């Protein structure tokens, strides 16, 4: 096929390409009650990024907050690589979809996931790792003093014991939370922004920069510059809170921002929502965009996200998301 100039295909990994949440699965495998622990940190991440809008914090920074705890429970680089390679679950037809898109235009994966996982996915797909952006981290680079290991395990137990909290729809500050939920958030604030900064291992949190939130937007800008394209030439696929900034950038620039089995955060910011059991519709829509741009979507029977339909679309999208990626992973931000 003749390569079409200018258009660029960019996708998240976890959601559109794989069913995994690699960090959540690592936590469940190697941290006691890791599923509960990660769920609490993930919700706290949603709160910090989109409600409190904490300075210098972005969606997806869960992946740096959890690092000292991985270290405390004995996770090292070899463990991450080995676990990642053995626990990849693909969205059906994702490999075919990517191959077909690559025949037409440059394609990239921009993911918040740890790089060893993305590298493993690329090996399975035969996708060029050089065309990916992901979170670079090495657990082996950091030493953990014995007394800090003990303290981290105490903090882990404390966090596990904290009451669950929820973020009300439309919440814009901590004032919108219930008194009990504000107390829970305050305790987490103390741990991550007062206790941990006094510890040597906090270097991990300071030095690791997850590719989520505005970092995904920056990656898109870099890709566009590299390819000699414009934002309006970008077809971007995502599914979660870490894609919000990317969606906003692409939509504002006239490109196509597609939510694939997205959660509430994704539905709110995308141009169009797609729910499907396989990745094939991503390829169909990408091909339409490649050939006709956004005008190709004018007569397409796709559910456009409007204020009056957003809740209905979100509920359906979240249902399919949980079916495709499992109830546990689908519920994460």
C-alpha cells in the first residue's frame, strides 16, 4: 500500500492494545494485599491530578508513588522484566490492527507503563520499541536502608487500613469530599508529602517521571515535530485519566481523540467514544481518518460525546471496559 503522508497514529498501550494494568498486577503479585493497596493509590492519584490539581503532579504518578513500596517488598529489575514478559494479555486483533496501520502511516505507542513491560509488548507484537514512550525506571539503582524498609512496611499496613473514599462527580476541591473522605486524603497527604520526603528512598519518587498526563501531551508534540506533521494530523487512542491531557491537546488542535472502552475521565475529554471487544474498530477508524481526516467522521454512526449523552456513554463504556479488561482493572482510574 502507498504510504499516506502527514497523518500520524498514536495509541496508549494498556486498554487499546493490552488488557493489562502492569503496575497494578505487579502490586498484587508482590505486595501484601497489593490489589487493595494499588486501588487506594490509584484513586488518590485521580484526586491529586484532577480535583486537587496538585502542583507538579500529573495523572499516572501512581507509578512513582508506589516505587518505594515495591523496593521494600523485594521487587527488583529482573522481577519486573520477568513478570512483564510472562503476563501480557492482548486485546484481540491488536497485532493485526497495528500491522495494518503501520503500512499506511507512522505509528507510535505512548504509555504510562514501565518501560520493561512496553518492551515486552513490542517483542510480542513485532512493534518497533524506538516508536514508543514509556516510564523509565530502575529499582536496582536505589539503596533502601534497613530502617526505611521497616518504616515503609508500617506505612503500607497503615494505608491498607485507611477507609475507602470516593470522588463525587464534578468535584473541584477537597471541600467537595465528605468529612471522612477529606480525613483519608489528609492522611495520605501526610504520608507522601511529609513522611516520605524525609526518607532517603524518596529519591525514587523525585527522579522517576511517569509518562502520563501532560507528559503524554509532550510526547505527542515531539512526535508531530519529528514526523513533520501537525496536531490536526494526529489520530490518538486512549482510555483513562492518564490520557486526559493528550485528548485535550489533540481535540483542541483539530485531530481525532478517540476513547476506546474508556472510563469516566476519558469519556469527558475525548472527541468520540468507541466500545468494542477487539481492536479492529480502532484500525477501521484510523484508516478513515488517514484517508479523509476529521470530515470522514461527519456521517459515521459513532456516538459523539455531548453533555446530555455523556453519562449514558460513560456507563456503557465502563461496562465494556470491565468486560474486556476484568472488573478489577477496569475500575481503576
